């Protein structure tokens, strides 16, 4: 029986990872700030699947709270075999106009927390000789897209390197790079999916994104870009001048 720890598990892709992993028989440790929403997800999973579900309320922008999650990852009596670094939030793309404290929190949640939690998870995984880490990045990693794209690019580069470094020792690391996906992410930013200048064909289904990413992780891939259309977009984006890429990157959130 595998135990999976998922951050940002109270909604969106995090909750979908929880549901799909529970359906496969994994016990869960669910992490998010919103304890009420987290309990609701945990309760629904317990009602449908015969698995253990722990909940940990933590704000990953706060160092001490990241420490608490890291401590759970290093608990030798209840080892975590799969870590899903999914927690995140969005900001307006105008970096100069954003509150810098929010930008620092954004960096902490998207980069520092996955770094620290991956480091904590690797200790036990490498000792046991097996384990998986899934880092939820974004296709925005391939476009100049303010600090969001920069943070996600770090996740992609880190995951690709870590997978190459540790796969031979039984631990794989996969960066998942979805495009626009139907979750609550955009609504929490006050943005309606139908009003962002993003055509309907570019939207992905959360279930399909999670299924594809878990399949890629099982195959030991360093990067997973769900859907052929976003794989093509990532290739094209790499060839664009920075100014044109930045212009394209202003569409949607």
C-alpha cells in the first residue's frame, strides 16, 4: 500500500490527484491552507474508498508550516512513497504593479516549498530505493510570463535534472506542464474561463491531465506535457523571440 502526500489538495488538480490515487488504493496525506475544504475532500474520499486519509492544514508561504509538512515526509514509521507538489496561486502579470510581499509569497509557494519538500522526501525514498515526486508546473514555463512562468520554469529544470540524477537509484521526478485546465484556479483570481480570450479548444479536463501525468510518472519521464496541442505549443514557443513570446503570454491566466 502506497502513501501519497499531495499539497494544494483542497480543490482543483490537487483534489483530482487525491481522488485518482485513492481509487488506485493509495493512502493519502492531504495538505492545504483551507481546513474546511480539505476535510470535505477527505470525507468524500473516505466515503468512496477504503483508504486512510490524513489532513494537514498548512500555509506553504510560511517557513514553519513547510517544516511541519517536511517532518511528515521524513516520518520513518509512515513512509511517503509519492509526493505531489501541486500547491500554487496566481497573480496579475504586471510584476511592477504587484505588491512585492505577495510576489515573495508566490516564489515561496511555487519554488521554495517544492524544493524543501522534495529534499525531505528524497531522504527516505533514496534510502528505500524507490519513490516518485510529481511537480505540477505549467506550459507557462515555456513562455515569458512574468514570475509565474519563471517559477514554473524552475520546476521543469529542477525536475528534469533530479530525474536524471536519481532515477538510477529508484526515485523518479516528473514535472507536469498542463495548459489551461478547468479547475477553480481561474475563478479564485476573479477570471471567468470564457472571458479570457482563450478559445474553448485550448481548455483541458482535470481528470485527463492527472491521468496523463501519473502515467508519465510511472514511466519515469522527467517532463509530462498533457495533450498534443500543448506539446506543439511548447515547441513553437521555444523558437519565438522574447518580445513575441511575452505578448503571447499575456493571454489568459
